[in-house]
């Protein structure tokens, strides 16, 4: 899991680099286009082309649209913020998933979970730092909007994977996101510089390596054991920021990010305590990395839960 997070952090650093040369939506389209071959080729080589057939088009379209908001918001955030700052805000997504599961999925959450969610969201407010003299920065708001869209997308996956395969969910989510972002970016499309093609190839390779490592991590151990290590992304973000861009997160980001992480870890710890079936919810299955990463993690975690029942 630590190696997977490292690969994804390097990929996000490339997104930040490319966002300095191209519009955010164009970078999102390039990110999707680069990862699609790595997603599609193994399926075709294994003769599993039928697994790509979608069964619920409306849900796939919904996830595709939400993915535009997720990746667009995240790329804009890392463009104007440090990686660590964007990560710290985006890590509120699992808390938002837990909160939204109540009205959208009719889940029942213990009051202690609600307390952890509220404390974690208070940490987000600390990082956003809204004041009476002005609003939070656009980058921070973009990261939060992306986190909310990611949470909605994760909830949609819980419904979608009941009828569609993981391969189908991954392919159509990334594929539709690529088409939508490319369409929106087309009027202001900037020609790709020749020296950047190598970075685009590396971008796709890192996505594939991270995807494989993440899947193996959740296959090798229960979600509540593996998922906490995803928070190591904040450490990778701080390290990359310091080495590449020579910046460090502010004390406010460290404080708020620490509160968010502590709340998330508490929710994971609570998952280890047996609760009545009607109140049980494996939220860690929804915590996988965004886009193609999340759906695979969710599927693996879901299979583990089915195998243990």
C-alpha cells in the first residue's frame, strides 16, 4: 500500500507539473487517455472483452460526469496549491462518503461515527480558513468540491457494482471522463510540447503500477489493516513539495490535516468493532484512490466481505 501511494503521489506530481503548462481540463483528458490503454489491454489479452459491456448506462454516465468534477477540481487544486495542502483537504472524502451514505443509501451510522465526521470536517474548515474579510482560496475550494464529487462517485459505485463488473466500471468511468474533459477542453486546447510526451507515458505507467499494487494490497490483507496507510500520501506530498518545489505546508494545513487523518483513522478503528448488521458499513472499501483506482479497491474489499460471510 505504501508503494502504491508513492506511485500515485509521483503521478500527481506529474499532474501538477503538466497543469503548469496546460489547462486543468486538458490535463485531465490527457491523464485519462494515458491510463486507458493500461486498463484495456490486460482485459483484451485475457479474452475478457465481454466484461466491458455496461448494464446501467445512466449510472456510468453519472460517474463519468462526477469524475470530471473530481479530476478537474483536484488538478486545479494541485496547480495552485502544494501537493500536501491539496491532499490534506481531499482526504476528507471518506468522511463525506460516510455522511452521505445516510441520506443516499439509507445507512445507519453510530453517533460516535457522526462525532468523528463532524470533527474531521471541522479540520477541513481549519484548512480552508474562511474569514470575515474574504472567502477561502479557490484552490482549497476546488479540492473540497473534488472531494465531495469523489464521495458521490464512491456511493454510486456501491450501486453500480451490484450489476456491472469492476472492469466495466473502471473502463467506462475513465473513458467517459476522458471524452467529457476533452470535449470541454477542446476550444482552448494547447498543443502538446514534444518534450512532454515522455512524461505522459510515465503518467500512464505510474497509474498502472499503482493500480496493481493497490489491488494486491487489498487482496493480501483486510481493508481496515491496509487502508490507514493511504494517509501516507500526505508524507509523500510534503517530501515531493520540499524536494521539487521547495515549499512546506503551513501550520494551519498541518493542524487541519492532522484532525482529518485522526478522524478517518478513528472511523477505521471503529470498523474493527462488531456492530449490528443493519448498522454495518465497510466505508474503507470506498476509500481507494480516485477514478480507476477506487472501483478496484471497492470490488476487492466487497469480495473479501462476501468471502468472510
